[in-house]
């Protein structure tokens, strides 16, 4: 049994130790490739050593956050692994957020060092960051410790922080979701039969997303090859998949939609694929069926959340009659449905999804009250995470998602919270009242649309829309804005968002 295989058979281990073992046992195998270059495991391991030693030289303490704001690349991967090896907590931040949001998240996590690429250095040039900037693309080699230098070893416990992933947000600071080494080990360890040890995994979603990490981390943990795209383009994805003989991928539904819609999709040789997965947004039964029919390899849809809880998995290839579901809970995952009073509902009835598993978040960084609000405890005192979704189980235990308890908008696979956008709208001096809902979108799955009541001296609608979108991240911007004489409300003053959707948004935006 190889050293890495023996480690993977254990109850707990570290990703950085697995990469070191792969460097010793299969050092010449390609670990990661991007648009520019590729490196093997031996090179990745040496780069992680140099970066970890440099972080320790700069005084980064064990358990301290280190931020990354960049597009996916070889250097990003080295930084990610090096932070872990130094005992730091990786904090990947979305470049699509506004500069002010990014600065706020860096300050919130307490990072004293942030790794940036050229594009994000320019974007943040006017922000006063609380952390020292280290460029990933030009001065990284000069900043790193000398080649061959190793960091001081650190002792990592299962409950120690592995990463902080920030939720979407524009008002105040988004919530930082803290995930432990034990949680990430469970993500790696559970893929025993997924074939990641010989995988060539296409990564076409950003590395700040949990959607990406649940395939990125197992690939590196098992010693496979990661192929990174700095930005998704459907035809380029298929070209790279054919070129690299890709075997695995994780994509969000809108990406599958764009790929399958290409007129020449069927001319690409995708016969090397063994496993395709999907998560993060509603995945229509028709699109699942099309992928199963025309794209070789298994298709598995995962339902879960960044905070953890429980996850479901639907093997769409094996269960073609269950494509309207998201599958049953995964092994070792427990899921219940509760009513408004927090009581479990009867079998077959609809309720809010709560779940527990080895992959639950530790909590929200620095937000004890928000962490408590996300929890539910059963009669035995066991902790579950509230998913905020409403669903029911069919007779075979497959979960059917009915609706979202909260009015979350999922656009291109990423979460957008209407309350954040509404707050920006309401700050505009020409807006007296406002709300935001999700509209169907052929391009993105959903897209945010605003409704507002204008003040007497308000500027034109187009001017308000431009001013609001200038304050929002790229993935959050309103696709349309409607002026109304008043917003429809219930007797207790709640905005009737469903009425707005039914009245105005029945046609895809």
C-alpha cells in the first residue's frame, strides 16, 4: 500500500500531507494546468513549501486567515496549498464583488496578507486594504522563500479552520462560513470509489466557490490532475476537455445548458468522461435527460449548501425516472423536514429541510447569533443545519424540492440575496420603496429584477438602474428595473413577491 493510500484509509488527515506524499510517489504526474502552463506534483509541493515558509517568515500565525482574490491559476493553487501547509486558514474571495466589499471581507477575516493577480490589483487600487498585497503573477517568485526551504511543521487538529468562504452580500460585511479540516477531509475521503486517483478534472467555476472545491480538493487529495479555466467559455471548455482527455467535471446547470446548446456539441470526443456532477442551482429534468443521452459517463446531481447540513445525490444515469428529484441523502448524511414551529412533519408532507453530516460548517466567522439562527436541534440535542429550502420526500426517499423558504436568487449557480440589493436601491435618493425578486433567465437560470416606487423628484428609471448597478458586484446587478405606483403588500405589510413574479415575470428575462 502506498503512503498516500494508507493516509486516505485513515479517519483524518491533511490535504497538504497528501500532496507531499504524491510528490514522493508520483512526482512527475501533472497536478494542475491552467491557460498558460502546467506543473507536476513535485513542483507543486516545492512551491507550497516555499510559500508556507514565506508566510511564517512574515509572521502568519497558525489559525490566521490569508486571503486570495484572483482568477484560477497554477499560482492560485500553490498559494492555496501553501497557506494550509503554514497552518493558515485559506480565505478565497470573489473577484466579482465590489472593491468595497472585497476590502470589507479582507478586514473581517483578519488577513494580514492578501494574494492578488494583476486584474484585481488594478480593481482594488483605490481601496485602503488592511492587508499587505503579494502579487501572484509577477513578484511571487521573488517573495517566496528560497527554493528548497521548508516551513516549520504545524500540528493541525480536525476542528481547526481549513477555509472561510464568504456568502454573497452588499450591505455591511457578508457572512464568513468557517469550514474545518475535518469537514474537508470528509469531502476528500468520501470519494473512495469516484476514481479521482487517475482523474483529469475540468474546473470551470471559480475557486472561491464551495461548488468548485468539492471536486478540486478530492482531485488533488487523490493525486489526479486539475485543469483550470480562468473563465468559462462553452466551446473552449469542450476543446480543453477533448485535448486533455478529461474524465471528471463539476458544472452548474447554466453551464450544462450552454454546452448542450452548441450546434456542434456532438462533434467533440468526450468518450474519456467517467463522472460529471452538478450542483448550486435548480437542474431541470429535461436538461438532465439531454446530458445523460448525449454526454458519456455518469451524471450525478448534488443538492446541499456551503454551510454543510446534509447533501443528496441523484445518479441521473441510473434513475432516469427520478430526474424531477435531487436524490436521496448521501450515506452518513441525515435529513429531516420540519414545520414552521420546528417540529418534524409526517412522511410525505412538505417541510423545511434540515440536515447533519460530517461536512457541516463550524459556524459563521465572528457571528455567533447568525450561527445559532442557522441551527436546529432534534429531541436528542443533535445539531442540524437549516437549509432554508422547502421540499418533500417521495415514497423511495428521494427529495423533491418544492420552493425556497427564503427568496434566494440563484444566478449562474451563485447565490444572490434580494435584501442586499433592496438596501442599495433604498439608499438612492429617488427611491421611496423597493423590492427585488428573481426572474427566469435562459442565460443564467435566474436573474435579479427590481421594482421601486419613485419619489417626486426622482431621476429617470435608467439613471437609477445605472447608479444602483455601479454599487453591486458583477453577479448581483439588476437585469431590469420597473417603476410602480406602489408595491403590493399583505395586510401586515409584507411585500407580495409572488404576485410581482406572476404579474410581470412570466416571460424569461
